[in-house]
């Protein structure tokens, strides 16, 4: 047992990655605390409006449409510098919103501005962070480092909402937002303590890095384009838990802030288990694994919408969290390990765009579904559409593996023509 466990954590032997992971755990925990506090604040200001919550989510993710430019920046500039600047700006935004809450002057438009500003920062930060992993560890360790990154993300996702629920009940939203603002300093500290000489920077592309070159590289590769398309559909209709979980908690299960944090924690715990399951991967996942994970995710998400009791919903949310990260990690590894290092920032920017940039439209659609037919319908529709997308991708992959033409039947003339 010792050797396999050591193997699963092999990326942590590298100092720069340890610093990166430690800072991210603290920062991401603060971010998820902020998500819980922000959603609870919006619901309190608007009388539990699903449309209002969907609007805030849409504003936060709309700037992700410009993430391709962020990918170009990641391929053209020092990623460590970009990440340092992005985290400093995010801290300033969170601090301003916290001060507005403390002053009892917060309005919905303040939250709109914060969500929009954070989305702009994320359009630069996310592709740079994803591509930066390949500079922290050797190529053979990239799958493990990526899986561990998902693991610490979900560790923080477990801790963050649980702490947020306690702080919301005891102190209110302002203190949660202040803690989030301070948490960004952990990432900045980790980045600045790294040894630049130990970073594995790839050779820069000759000439000016162009967004269109990254698009051509992806579209010219069916093994990259198909999982990208699958991620786009699942992200649009299925991955809207920032909106659907609070709706489920308040309008179906009728829970308070602490129980809402518990539901988010259960979902994140399943995601954490899925991340650890992927940490043993050392090679590029197959197309079948990606599509199979999408199908399983769709079935489980739809089942959450039909859950007959809170206990059943908790179990199904745990399993859905597991399937979510299995799908996301398989798709990410297939795209990242299959792309040319020269275009990796732009390819991962496109991956981020289709994964998160579809969220604004998805949030508005799901918010409309939630207001019209309830939170259960949002889960059922998202799951069934994701299931259908997985089945279509599976069919496309099978067609791609078939021979282009079948051998023509031999005729007597053909037999005579053989030497």
C-alpha cells in the first residue's frame, strides 16, 4: 500500500509544485467560502430569486468568452507574473465588496460589478494556471500534478463551504468575504517563493503568438475537438451547480445556511474522491473513458432531480460530485496531454472557454427552468442533455475508428489480375 500511495503523490516531491499547491488550497477554500456567502446574500436581497442568482452567475462567467486572449497571454508572457497580478486584483475586489457589506450599503448592483470584475480576472488567471502546471513538473508527472490540483481544489471545496456555513451563521457575510480577500495572499506568497530556475518553460513560438493558431491546432485534431465539444455541452447544461445547489437547498429541501454548506460539502467530497481516483494516471486517457464518464455524470445528475428524500439527495450528490471530476479530469488530461506544448496555453484557454464560458447562457436557462418548473427540473434537464451528449460523442468516436472504406468484394476479373 505504501508504494502506490507514494506514487499517487509524486508531484509533491517537487518544491515549486508544493508551494503552488499549498497556496492554492488556502486561496480556493476562501473562494468557495465567497461563493456560498455571495449566493446566500443574493437570495436574501432578492427574495430567493433564481433569475437573480442566475444573472450574477452569468455576469461572473461572461468574461470567460475572452479567455482565448488570456491563453495568448499565457503563451507569450511569464505565467508566474500573470498569476501573481491576477490574485492581487482578485483580493482587492473581494475586499471592496466586504467593506460594502460591513457598511450595510451593499446592493445587488455591487454584487454584479464584483462578479463581472472577477470574471475578467479569471479569463486571464485560469488558462495561465492550467498551463503553468506543465512548467512545475516534468511531462511524465503532469497527469499526477493535474489530478492533485483537482484534489486540493476539492479539499478546499469541502473546507470552504463548511467554514462558510459556520461563519455565516455566527458573524455574517462580510467576515466571510474578508477571509476570502486575505486568502489570495497565500497564493501570491507561494508564487513568489518559487525558484524560477527550476521552472520547465517550453520554447516560445517563433513570431507573435496568435489565438487563431491555437484554434487551428485544436480543430485540426479530432481527438481534441470531440472532447472539447462534449465539454461545451455538459458545461452549458449540466455543470451549473453554483446555481442549482442553493436552489435545491432553499426551495426543495428548505434548509438553512449551515445545511446549504453541508450539501455543497457533500458534493465536493465526492469530487475529491474522484480526483484521488485520477491521481494514479500516468498516460493520456482514452476517448472511451471521457465519454463513459460523461454518460455516468448525466445519469447521476438526472437522478438528483428525482431524489425522493433529503438523504437520497445527499447520497446522489456525493456520487454526482465523483462523476463530475472524473469527467472533467479525463477530458482535461486528454486535451492537455494531446496538445502541442507551443499552443498549450491557447488550447487550455479554449478548454476553459467551452467549460466555463458556456456557463452564462446555461445559468440563465437553468435559472428560467428553476423559476418555471422548480430546482428538480434543472437537475433532470441538465442530466438528460449531458447523457445525450455523451452518447453522441461515443457514436462519433466509434465512427472515427472505423475504416474509411470497406474492402471491395473480389470479382473473377480481379482474381485473374492477381500476380
